[in-house]
């Protein structure tokens, strides 16, 4: 399952939350096809991808705890050396704007910083799997789970028959 092309029609700059990178690098069986397709678009220059340095911090914690140096290096390589992808630093200006976003939408600090960082470089959308971010209206929020088959409904229908 991949996200339909129509979702990306007006998106030239796509911000990334941390979870899509974890799904990609650790090859999550459900989300990997979706993320591969998006990474392909970025690699081909169809879309430019952005993340914040917060993502680098978040993805390195687990490999460091587990002593998985190769996984640590894979994350670094993808985030710092990928074509058409850039990590955005957290400046004082971004931090100030994040506090405003956080106060308006009751976000956690890392989420506010991530979103504000990608907004600062002109992203039109933010890729995540956090449904709690859907109410942020400063840019389009793309939630991966919204594009999975509706298994729950199928189970409900099966139960009723």
C-alpha cells in the first residue's frame, strides 16, 4: 500500500516527523512500502524533504542503548547525506515560534519544534503517524495510518454477518 499521488500534487517541500525514518530504517513491514515510495520521490527530486535535528536526537537513542553502532550509522547517513533531504537546525527564532505553535495547539515541545523547523523552510506538509497532530492547521498533516486499509471496518462487517 502506498499513499496516492494526489496527496502530493501540491507539495514541493515535505517535512518529516521521526517515526517515518524509524519505519524506513528498521524496515517496518506495514509502513515500509509507503515510506519507500515517499523516499523515492525525494531521491528523484520530485519533492524536497526536511526534518529537524530533533529527529537525529530521537533516532539515535535506541541504537545507542542497544550498542547497535551500525544502526546508529545508518540513521546518521540517511539523515545527513541523502539527496534532496535536509536537516533544519533549531535556532532561537524557531524555538520562539515553536512556543507560539505549542501554546495555540497544546503540542509537546518536540512536536512544536519539529513542525516549526520545517515551516521555517517553507514546507507545505508534515509526514507523521501521530494522529494528535491532525488539528495543527499551519500546514497539511499527512498521517500514515490514514492510508492503510480499514481493517477495523472489515472486522466489524465480518462480525455482523
